[in-house]
């Protein structure tokens, strides 16, 4: 069984969401739950740190698509950071760099929220 966990912490006016392990159809509901909880708390500025994510499937990508409209409607955004090349390749293949801002490092993504 592939392990997956999400850690969240506040960082200034954004939330950092760290993904660990394998994000696929079996583990995607955990990520959905985390997004729902953040939205429920009115937290719409989210930086997702992928440095510890080893694999993502289309089901995992679908979670990001499921929440982006609601987050942007509330004047927030999901910014992506610290992707391993193999994870980035999946995002790139599906055109995500046109939909999301992707940063080499989490601090750079966080700075984009502090510039509002």
C-alpha cells in the first residue's frame, strides 16, 4: 500500500500544504478533505509543496482542478512549488503550467501572496 500524507501550516497570509508519498485514486480523498477544510476555514491562499511527493496520478491532478475555481472565486489561488521532475512532467503533459503558477521553491511562491 502506497503511503500518502498532507501536512498543513500557516505561513503569513497563506497556508503551506506539504504532500508526502503517492497521490493516486486511493489517496486523493485525503487531499480533497484537506482542501475542503481549508476552504471551510476561509483559507484561500495555498502553496502546495511537492518536494516529498514521489508520484501523482490523474486522480490526484483532478483534485486540484476540483477546487481551483472556488478558491479563485474567493480571491485566492493555489501555487505549486518544489516539484520533482517526474511529478512536474505529469503536470506539464496535462497543460497545468498554463493554469497554475509553478515555482522552484516554496518561499518564492509565498512571496507572491505577500505582494497582494
